[in-house]
C-alpha cells in the first residue's frame, strides 16, 4: 500500500522523528549508522563489512567505524566467517531487533500526528 504525502509533510515527519531520536535519552546514531543498521535488519543476511561497503558506496573503514559504535550499543555483533577468514560477518542481536522495531513504531506514531 502506497502512502502519499506532500514534500512538506515528508520533511515534517523526518524532522519529528529525528527530534524524537535526539531527545529520547538513548545514544544517537548518525544518518550513516542508521543506514547501515537498516540495511542489516531490513535486507536478508548474510551481511559482511565488504558487502555493506559496496552496497552503500563507502569504504570498509567507514563500515567498521559504524559497526564499532553499534557493537558497543549491542545493536549488532561481528564474527569471522569460518569458510573465508578474510570476511567479517555481521549478526543481528535481540537488542538491535528491538531497537529497529521501536524506530518503526516511532515513525508510524509521528506519521499519525502529521497535519492533514
């Protein structure tokens, strides 16, 4: 089902969601970190540092820094690929899944508050 909103409403929604994220008392994730997180949780695994870097058009160190932050927050974990020790596989966590679900709920709630 497609949702139609005007550009001004879309910007208002983005503003309201980002404002809620920076005032909720939880650690903030950058836009890049959110993109990595959403890619890990919304697209089918497996996910590797190399694969995420290629998909998102950034370098492997950029992905590694994002994963370092998200790892400290227990939103993702990493392990070496046993078949190819050069690869690092990114794994979802329960805490990360709950965080992404909460973000989805937040977007829905803020969308319902948009003026018509």
